[in-house]
C-alpha cells in the first residue's frame, strides 16, 4: 500500500467518527496503523526496568531485549541470577502492571 493511500485511510478513520478526536485517540490510531504500538510498549518495558525493579537490582542487571513476550536480562553473577529467577513472577507482575497490560510472558536471566 502506498504512503498516500495509507494516509487517506488513516484520515478516513479519524474523520469517520463524529466530532473532534482527542490527541490521545489520534495518536493511538496512528501508532496502530503504523504497526509500531507493540514495539513502543516493549521499548517502554526495557526503559522502565530500573524504575520497576529498584536501584539494588538495576545495579546488577541490564534489560537487553524482548522477543515474543520474553524479556532477556543480563545479570552480573550466578547468585543474583538464582535470586532473580526465584522472584521472576513477582517482577513480571510489576512490569506488566507498569505497562498496563500483559506484555511480559516470561523473563530469562543470563
């Protein structure tokens, strides 16, 4: 589909509704049309890692990437890897609560 046709389709979608559209709804529609909504949400999970897990854990870990709902996290040592593996479900719940939806289906500590 050409960019021009995509733009017209998006324009029809936004103008098809009655009355003005709020900026939040318009942005949501554009992100969905561009197919980057999920990618941005996954990036938010990565960038919010230190805030969600706290300073102590953030010092010894790095959220590296997300693939198909799996978050890959680098860990500095085996003892931390074991500790975080036991706390995996707790951390996933916090990340998904922060995201507002269940984006993280599993965490792999490496």
